[in-house]
């Protein structure tokens, strides 16, 4: 399969689901996603990106894809991280829109329909976890990181870490990608001239598996990444063509 010729072109939305060592979650994840596809506001498929899992998640993903015709997968040769998984999904998706949800089911894929309702007017529609079910320590870390990000890059995003997003594929494919970029979708979309809509969504406690995030990748790395995005904002090149005599083939 190549990025130019694959089954995702038959759908309006490709839901990207990065997976790293989520074997305990996979049966429920597959069931919930299959139910969502039957109720999706736009014809949708699921693309699992197995990020080098070592716990049997890969076999469970393949089993789910065998059972559900609108499920597909990419299998990394080794763990490359969440940003790389999202980049691969965006690179391979050939649908008009791409969506994103985490494999931990702390957000509900059915609420992607709330986001899809705004796609005619916005290039990125992102969730805001209105009533988070994380520990108090995690909430404090996220609050600090979000406040610092907003003060540095002024993207206006209330909850950039919410793993429930839908965006236009054409603009998503133009985004500058780097490790940690998944925290900055609103700012990067705005750099490309896109409009961003924020919608309140539900949040649930993790019921299976183990979180892959730590103090380092919630606070320290995002602080450093903010400097990268701020630099991009100041050095970004934008131009508009007024006229040309080049002829289309």
C-alpha cells in the first residue's frame, strides 16, 4: 500500500489512533470505534498506527482490522513517539479530513460528531476537556503548561493536550512536523492561515492500561517546544500569488 493509493480515499474522515502498548484497552477500543463508525456524521474509517508496541497490541490491531472492513493499520518497525505516529497517519490518509483520538478512551470517539459539525467554517476543530477526570497533580501540570504556552505563542488554545481533534487534510499535510508537535496543532494551523474552533467534550478516567506521560513530557519538553514554535512564528514565510502565466497541465 502507498500513500497515493489506499482505502482511506473512499472515506471523508480518517480517524487516526496511535497505539503504544495498549493491549488491555484494544478489545474495548475496537468495539467503541466500530460503534462510532456506524453513527459518524461523515463516512469515516479508522487508521491505527502501532508505534512499536511490545505487549501484543499489534496482533490485536490486526485482528480488529480483520473483523472490521473500515479499520486499517500502519505498523512501525520501532517506537518513534506520538508526533511521529500522527505524522505517519496524516501522510498516509487520503480522506478529505483527518481526526485524532488517543487509544486510552479517556475521550469518546462519538463526540467527534460534535467537532465535525464545524468543519465547513474551520480548518481545525479541537476538543476542550471541560471536566477532566485526571489526578490533581496531572491537572496542575497541564494548567501550568497551557498557561505558559498561551503566554509564549498566544494561540488562544484552552486545552491543546485534548486528544480529540478533526482537521482538513490539505492543511494538516502542510504543517511543520517535529517531536512534540502534537501539542501545538492550533498554533501550527494558524501559521498556515487556518481557523480554529474549540468545543467542550467529555473526559473519562483511564480504565485499562498505563499512561505513557510523565513530568518530563508534560512540563519540561513542552516548555522547550514552545521556544521552537515561537521561533517558527517569527520566521514563518507566507506569500500570495497575484498573477502567473504558468499553464496547468
